C-alpha cells in the first residue's frame, strides 16, 4: 500500500492522529522536500519513531518506480507538507501508483490553499491560482501577470504562490514577487500592477509567528516578512465583511 499523508503547515504536531498512526506502522517513510517547507525532519522522526528519507524532486518524479515497487509488498508512506494535493506533482505519483496496480490511501491535512482564509478574502471568490518563478535573464514568464488581470476583470481574488529552490535554499519573498510583477507591468503596460494596487503579503501561515500585511503595493513591497514561506494575495471585488477583516492587516 502507498500512503500519501498530508503533514499540515507548521510542524510535526500538525499531523493528524490518523496520519501519525499510519506512519508509525509503515516500513518506509519518505518526506517530500521540494514543494514546501516545514519545521524539522528530525522532529518528524522523533514523533513517528523511525527514520524518514528526505525525498527530492528527482526521487519523487523520476525514481517513483522504486517507491512504487516497495509499496507493492509493504506499506510505504510519502509525507507531503500541507495537503497531499496542494501541489500538482503529487497527482502524478497518485496516477502512477494506480497504473502500477499499487493501492493508494490519502490522509488530508491543511493546505496554504485554505490557510489563506485567515486573511478574510472569501475562499469561494478566488479565481485561478498562479505561481511566480524566480526570473532569469531569458526566462520571465508573464503568466502571473495575465492571471491576475483575468481574475480582477471578473472581480475574483488571486493567490500567487512563490518559487522555491529547495536545493539552493532560495525561497521567494513577497517583495521579490512584487518587484517582478512591476517589471512585467513595465514590459506589458496594461495597467494591471500599479503602485496603489491593494495587495496582501502573507508569511508562515499556520505558524505561531505568521505575518499578514495588507496595503498599497508601494508600502507592502518594503515590508520585511521574515523567514519563508511567503505568498501574495491580490484582492478582487470586496464585500464589506471582507473589507472589515482586511482592515485588521493594514498599517
Ligand atoms: C506548491 S505550494 C503548496 C504546497 C503544500 N502541499 C500545501 O498544500 O500547502 C507551495 C507554495 O505555497 C506557499 N506556501 C506554502 N505554505 C505556506 C505558508 N505556511 N505560508 C505562506 N505561504 C505558503 C508558498 O508560496 C510556497 O512556495
């Protein structure tokens, strides 16, 4: 059996009881380490009482066969920070397991996709989620800019997920993301990203020191959000209740 276990957002204490019991009974446990970031791998080992193999993108995406062949004869778990389906790559592992005839069970947990609910923008009113990658000389995809424009045209909110380069320990900040959006605005000039655009920066949602700041881009771009992970929200049309909650994060 292959178990895909959501770990939640902050630390090993966020595992569900169901997830914990399964992990204690599995013969091999992997921790997926490249689509998110959580407190400590050692603490996870302590709480489940066995070694945990840190699995990078190569292992999960290209060497999935070795995980699946072990799961044919024994119980193998892959722990995924947040929720199992909060990143697109894990659907691939799920489908490969089905194709290989390996039974799969999923234990869900909290995801950044729902943790942003704390900001007060109605979750049902979000449009498409988008991701901002670290720009390179010849690689500056404009997708986030266009997604924000489309969502705003419909009055919908946008969640922008920020790039992680786990092998280089690089995690995009809210400020870096806003800088890159301004660069796209200068290139495309559609008037989507302006200095007075209302934006909300979030850091470490689910952690005791989570930080949320709302305000015009010109102010939020200078805020120090501290340690990763960060994400950015661009509100669409606001109901008065949403406005009231957003006021909590303005300064
Ligand atoms: C692929 S997504 C989410 C993966 C995870 N499986 C989940 O369900 O939450 C990873 C991105 O979400 C955002 N993110 C994840 N956890 C976060 C947190 N606790 N606070 C703020 N942003 C977070 C960051 O922008 C990060 O690069």
